[in-house]
């Protein structure tokens, strides 16, 4: 993506009569030679152009921008160092923003910036990708290639830093992919999950979670009793010596096909968990009346 440069800045660059004209700021300002020549026009005694190297190598870039940073620190000019590093690596929109700050600082004028054009803080191509159609957007591997330059690996060989940055790009690509699938389900043949297809009655405004459980349990007491009998049979078969005690204790759990709603009973809690697979968030969410 070629970022947009205001017309006032282009005319200003042509009036400086640079040795190498700035056509595409992203590439022409990457080595720092052209930017040093811009500063040399206004500070001829402080900038020596014979110290700069007009080359494309990483060493030439680092040397030129080191001289520029030294001059900015000496003159105390408010130019962001993060912006300079992004321009060195050829990030999208960094060189254009650097020219805007320099133009405003040296000429005391404000250039007109196109409002629709958005720039990310990390100078990534994510805003540009969002303006494209979903079938035109870059995939995960292309996004990593666009947002991480080779010169970054050479200047900062930190494995942990680049791993974290790649993971952030992958997470962003996955989030964008999910949004696209949700917006265009017919293209990706997306199917709803079982939880999304199940109809669940929301909690009534005048009921608390305990009353809702009790009411729902009374309607399904028949299946609950069968589950209780099944568990009782297993206990009797495994512990024949405790048949009387188990029968007596089980009689307090259910009487005439119903079970008392007592949260202290372990059997009641187990049946509740098996009978109702309702998320806690749905139970605690009340309906606005």
C-alpha cells in the first residue's frame, strides 16, 4: 500500500532542490540520506552531507539515522524516535508522518491530511486490509510478511520479542477471520453449534436461580426418580450389609415420586447437575420487564 502524501509537502520537497527527488517516501527516506539533506537545507552549518552514505544496506541506514538522531538531540527537536525507527524499516505510513512533522516544525505550517486515511500506531497494514473485501484481504502468513520486515530481525535479533509480535498478528488475523465467517456464513457454510441451536428458557424476573431449579425439577421429577432408583440399586448391590440403612436414607430423598429441594443433600445436587445443563450466566441474567 502506498500511503498518501499531502500536496503541500510534495511542493515543499520540490522547492528544496534535493539531489535525489522524493517520489515514494516509504523507500526514498528509508536510508536517511534524503532526510539528512532536508535538514541540511535549514541547518547547513550543523549537517555535513559528506558524513552520510547513500546506500541501501542495513549498516548505511543505521549510520545515517544515527547522525540524524544525534542532530535532533543536539537541537532538541521534537521528532519521535519511534517514527524514525519505523521509517528505517520501511513501515507503511511512517515516512509520510515523519514528513508531516518535519514540515510543520521547519515551516510552521499545518499540512492538509486526508481524513479517511487511517494510520495504526504500530504502522501496520491492518486499517488498509479492513477497507478491502473479505476475499481480497491477506491471510495470516501474508500479514506477518507485511508487518515484520527483514531489517527488524537484523537490528533487533530478540527471539522473544519477534515471537510475541508474530503471535499478536496471528491473533488479530484469527479475530478478523471469525468476524468474516460470522458476517458471511453462506460462503463458509458455517453451522451453528448444539448450544446455539438449543432453545433455553431465560430466567424469569420474579424468580431466583434456586426457585427456577426447583420449578424445573418438579416438572422432570419422573426422570429424576428413575435416576435415583438406579443409583440406589448400585449402592445396594455393592454394599449388601447396609441395605436397611440405605433404604431408610433414600426414603428421605424422595417420597411418592418426588424429591425434596434441599441443597444439602448430595443426591439432589447430583441430579440437578445431570438434569439441567444450563450455563450459570444464563441463570443469573434476568429479563428486563
